[in-house]
C-alpha cells in the first residue's frame, strides 16, 4: 500500500509539471477540451431532465410536490453520473496529450478503488438500494410506510437514508441497505377496514341497511366526499364472537386518509345505532356461587357454615366453666 501511494504521489508531481509546461504552449487545446466538457455536461442535464419528466410514471394520488421532488432526485443522480463520466473522459484526454502514461494511472487508481471499496461496501450497498427505491417508485416522500418494525411518514429519501417520523414525533433514520421489506400504508389509495359488533338478538338485515345508509351519507357529506373513493359498505358477517356478531365493513379512500374516515364512520354508526335501537354489546360475565349447606366437601373438610356453627358452642362452654 505505501508503494502505491508513493507511485501516486510521483505521478501527481509528474502530471503537475507536465500541465504547467504543456498548457503554456497548448492553452487553446485545453480551452477546447474544457469547453467541450462543460457543453456536454449541460446538454446531458437538459436531456436527462426532459427524459425523466416525460417518461417517469406519475402516481395517481401523489401530490405534485412529492412527484417533483422524486423527479429532481432522479435527475440529480443520473446527471451526476453522466457529469463524472464526461469530466473523467476530458481529464484522460488532456493527460494523454500531456504525455502522461494513462495505463499506469488507471492501474494505480484501480488498486486504490479496490481498497476504498472494501471499506465503503455498506455505503455502496445503501446507495444502490436507494437508487432502486427511487427508480422503481417503491415509496416516496409523503407516503406512510412500515420498515423494520418502525412505521411513520416518509419525510425525506436520499440515496443512502430514508427518514421516517412516527405518530409520537420521533424521527427514524434507516439506511436503505437495511430495508428488506417496506410496507406502504398509502400506496395510490387506502382502505377503510372496520369490524362492528352487534348483539346476537339483532335483526341482521336491519343492521346491514343501517350500515350501508351511514356509509353512503358519509361519502356524500361535503367535508368528506373528496376523501372517499368508494363508500364504506357491509361486506360480510365476519365472525361469531363471545358476546357479539362481528360485521365487516369496507371502503376506499384517498391515500393516508383511511384513519380519519374510519374515525368519523365509527362516530356516525354509534349515533345511528342508538337511534335505531341496535345494541353494541360489550363482554360480560355471569358468576355462579355455591350455597353452603353444612355438608362436608369431597376433601373431608367441613364447610364454612358448619365451622361457624361450632365456634359459638365452644365459647358458651368456656363461659360456663369459668362461672
């Protein structure tokens, strides 16, 4: 490794001397190469920007700001890669004109790149994973996702990190290379999934009509109709519980609006059930206690009633003896 660094140091000194002496007599050639690199970099940025903004598929329910931020991130990544290739090509062209041995330079750079790669393998893994997250549109800024047991709103995505903020306000920084499974709770649209329990003596046909009526009224309300894509409606009798019949209610909402809509649906169902006399039962227990009869138990021990009857007799006997 020290030999490689020494070779790189000597090579850098040779390059500097060659540039100083050569550029004086060939400044016009240097200017042409640099200008060509600037032009190629600018053209590549314009081309990449137009290509991405035209062909990247937009999500139906995503906001314009989120989509633009995603597009800008992809443009920055692709343009950065293209610019690095352009300027590296320009540098190699100039070094070849200076008379520098390009083969030795590439060999030394390859050895150094391997050494750096071993130390930065996790960073490279995070960057590659982040690149595919953005390219495949797995999730974006503004989505609500669950990753490695952490759920929250995606506040930012970079090539290396995904930043989540949960309901408590805690911010989680997750390296993209650590993401194995990401579950999105707001991809394109969300769903109301509500279980409602009613008493066993309820008229189920009547309950179903009430549930569907409440769902339709909710979807037609001025403050909620823009959030609901499909009115919440009765789906099936989902289960027979210990104290209630469970009714499954489903509906569709805009992305990340399912919690607010479900909360309002619960409120309206409670009010309507009270009006219609539909009972929402709660778990109850009936306790049956054994009555003491004075008969000995199976273990041969007397019952509590029998023992309590003996104690007064003993106290009377002791009193008579004292007298």
